[in-house]
């Protein structure tokens, strides 16, 4: 059965750690569109922070915030959107403060933080350099801000240098939410801010890239066999599992490689994404 939809992560899969994209990957995206195959960007970032990227890639669909929002760019329709319950947010802030951990969260167009330190600092730098629409709001008391705000909070982040695995276990006992632990150690070090750290990515219950891909697939009336997914990190795991073909690029985490249908020989900076496209769509589709 032919592939009719390709869903791909951005950072570490199409775009490298220096926010650069290999020319091979750019060519592959163009050829996907030329052959009328649906192309979905699937990222942990919220839409406003990657709006320009989506437009530049001429993406057909977008999955944002690790599955909290799904958009059909062809029609402008928001297929799905889920925000966090305020009680979950306030509980997270109290819990993080208890352990002296850093927190920030995202609305549709804002990063809210008391001080830029980890992922919030990284995203601030990236957005400043790329001219994206995501703005930063520094507040004195993030708990008070969250309590009084009427904005939809889409994604909540708890960051620290170590020890977040235990924190995740404790939060899972008291919260009805989806919590993913991501580490930025060793070869995954955040080179944008020059730090090693880990963070908990907290979204509403039952939201993930995999669930969002299923919603998009059902919306498009496609079978699982007609979908291909490509990624590099643990938050891409269920997306790969929910596709007919799941590809991990060479620089992907070991956990993702264990469940992938195929692992590219090329990392992101050498066109790993394009390698996957070539393998599964045929050489005649790419670099003709």
C-alpha cells in the first residue's frame, strides 16, 4: 500500500542542533509536496513558535505541543486542541517550588516564566534568531499569574539538572495529566544554551504525538499502513508505533531505535530525513 501521509518531528530530525537544515532534507520535503503526499510537521513546540517553519516547508498539517493541537493548513481548520486544567497547573507549580525546580509554561503565543533558564531560554534564543511569533512574559510570581490568568495553558515544563525521574513518579500519583521525561545529557546536551539538564513535559491527559497522529489519520480517512513517521527522541515513540512505517534517524535515542522499522545511517545534519524518504518512496521520487 502506498504512503499517503508523512509525519516528521522537527528538531533533531529535520533541523539540527544549530537550527540548520541539510539541503537534502529541503529537497526531500519539496519532492514530497510535488508528488501530492501529505506532509505533517509533528513537534513539541507550540504553533506560534514554528509558524514560519510550517509556511516555509509548505506543510499540509501540523501536530504541536507533542499532540495538544492539530491543524489542517490546507483549510485553516483546527482539528484538535486540548489545554491543561488550572488545578493541574497550580499543583505542578507548588510541587516544583517545593523541590526548587524551574518552571515555565506556554499559551498560544507566550512563554511565561519567572526567569529564563532552560527550555524557555533555548526557545527564546531560537525564536529571537528566527523571528517567530512566540513572545516571552517574565513575571514575579508564576503561581499568582497562572491562578489569575484566563488564557489557555497548553504545555507546562518543569526543569532541573537531575532527579526528575522520581518527581515524575510522584506527580503521576496525584495528577491526571500526560508527563514525559526528556533528558539533555551527553550527546543530547543543549548546545543552544550550553547546558545539560532534564525536563518534564506536562500536557493534558491522553495527549501525545501518537494520539494526535491517529486523530489526523482518521480525519484524512487513511489506514495505518498509509502513514510514515520519522523522529529522534522518546516523545516520538508512540508516533512511530502508530504509523505503518516508523523511522528513527541515526542520531535518535536508543529507546526510539529499539521500536523503529528502520534506522537511517545518516544523522540529521547529513540528511537522515531525506534518506528515509528515499528508501520508502523510491529513488525516483527524490533528487531526480
